[in-house]
C-alpha cells in the first residue's frame, strides 16, 4: 500500500472520531495556529486567487478569504474534513473540495500548504506540480517542521540510532538545507525563516519533552529510569533552553516561500 494511501485512511479516521480527540485546542476552537498566522502576515492577499493544499477543516483558508482574497480553494483528501469545512464556512469567495493535488488543473496567484508536504511520498514531485499551477509571478508558501535546533537534534538522534517513532505521520524530516536543494531542482528562488523558537529551543520544548521522551523510550522498548529522564531534562533546561534564539534555524517550524 502506498504511504499516502495509508495516511489518507489515518486522517479520515481522525476527522471521523473528532478533532478534539486528536488535535490541539486551536484547531477545535476554529482559530488559526501561530504557524498559519505567520503565513497570513507574509502576503498581501487582496485580489489574489489562493489554493490551500491540505486545508483540513478550513481555518486558514477562511482567514485568507476574510483578508479580501478574490477566490480561495481549499483541498484535502480527507472527505470528513472537507464536509466540516463546507459546513462551517459559507463565504462567497471560499470553496472546499475533496481533491488530490495531482488532479489540479487550475492556476493560482498563491499556493499554500501548511504542515503537509512532509507527509507526502515525493515532496519534489508535489512542488513541481504546484509550480505548474502558478500564475505568472506566483508564489508557493510551505511550512514544515524544522529539525536543525536542539529539539530536532535530540529527536533525530532517537530516530536514527534507535528507530524511534518521534512523530505520528511524517514521512520526511525536512530542513532549510533540503528546501534549498529542492528549490534548486525545481528552478525556483527560495526565501525562508523559522518560527516557534520556544518549541525548538525553549520552555515549550522542555514541557513537550516531559511527555514525549518517556513515551518514545516506551515505544522502542527501553526501560530508562524516570530519574535519568528528569536529570536529562534538567540539564537541557539549564544549559540549552536559555540559549540565544536569534539563530535563523532555531525555530521548530520552517516557513518557506518559493517563487519563480
């Protein structure tokens, strides 16, 4: 079975069970995440045609439609997500469809995909497809988790050395360097920055690790003394979480703008 097909079934089950049982509160309350808010700030949306790939229940697409976009199309392969989006969002300039990105035959001024391409089998193929759907001077905005920070170094060590399941559904662990390589392969320019510094290198990282590290150790069958985990987290807090967050790669989320 293709990995994308497996993920399609996974997300379908997530939406069938209800978002509150899976996603964080910002999704279930119908507001946009910090990640999505940063994307909204990146562009002037007025009069633009916009495609949201992997739109989920439509919170980001709704926000863009309210920023005077000419037309916004949200697509997702989870039918239940699209049903929720269609039910909750009735703006005239906003539409939602259950559609595979490879089936697209329209063109847009701006294409956005928030936290999606790392779940897809072939990111390069997807970016090429999105590029073919751009109008002249169009832009692609992608966000993906970033692993070139203290949080990433810890989790990547667990992943590579112990085959630890550090994420639920990621197929690729992308970095700014890898995005730069992809941009070169598809003959596009790239502008990037990272956000969510506290997740990558701060207090939120520590709080996340308090739950995540014991769970990861359990999942790989390692019986690590709880005291040792607490000592490790204490060391991280004292020596890492208060480091300078000004480095461009320190944020937990990468925001990438591809342009022709």
